[in-house]
């Protein structure tokens, strides 16, 4: 068993009686179901949280496009960038808007399609054993205080329900392809808010 980032006990998600979770769905998140998910490999231990950033169109915040994209509802023709990504089938477990609203698209017990080709902790295919959280934002740009507040609370709850031992950005699990959430994400403040050991997080220079 990996070391958990906190001292609170946890059990397997299928046996834990926890009013905050129901079959991998978090009580305090707005639920918008995505069809883009699958079963995790048998015996998978969900011990990694992966942080991403996304905005559609890039750098534009507050519209319906990110949720529509991640939930498989499709994109309209209001921006040329949408044509480039309309055929992609991707998802994440959670999406945090700029003002802190939390949306869940896939049960954490299931395998969401957020990581792509990836490797971390000497393991490939990070989708298999991770929970993906998308922050509304643009890679390299700062995020809002409300997002950090929601993110910290969510991660703390996840770690009470699943044996989380690692937190990383998309840039750390797929460095040749991805740069998010980027230099605008305040890892030091995020770490302090959770109070977890430094070895849970990526090495930040």
C-alpha cells in the first residue's frame, strides 16, 4: 500500500460508508454525465490526482463550451478552433470554473479519458489509476482564489475516499506533449493548503 498524504483512514471505495460519495460521485459537485469513460483495469489502486487546465476557445472563460466538450454534447461553429477538436473524445472526472463552481462528469470509480499517452511513478497509462481535474484557465496564466479553494477541498475529500499518494500536473505525466496547468499554477500555495508531505507533489524548480 502506498503512503497516503494524510493521517485519516481510508478504505476501498466500494466498502466505505461515506455520505460525501455515492458510487464515485461527489455530493458537492454538480453532475453532468459524460459518455467518455470506461472501466478501470481489475485491481487498480486509484492513487494519483492529475491537474489540467482548459478553456474554450483558449483564453475565453465562462461559456458552456468546456462542459459540452467534456460531456460529449458537441461544439458549435462559433469559433474556428472548435473544428480542430470536434472529433476528440475526451473527459475528466471534475471541472472547476473560474468562480469555483465544481462539476463532475465521470464517476471516480471509472476511468476518464484525460491523460492520454502518459507515464508517472514508473507506470504508464495514467488514465488507469488517476483522477483528472480540469481547471478553467489557460496554461501559464494564473488561476483564481476560488478555484484553489474548491480544488483543495475536493482533493482533501478524494484522499479520504481513495488512497491518493501522488498529485501531478498534465505537464508532469506527459512532458513532451503538455504544458498545463503551467507556470501560472501556484503549487506552493496549493501544497500549503493541503498540508501533505512534499513527496506527494512533483518537484517544482
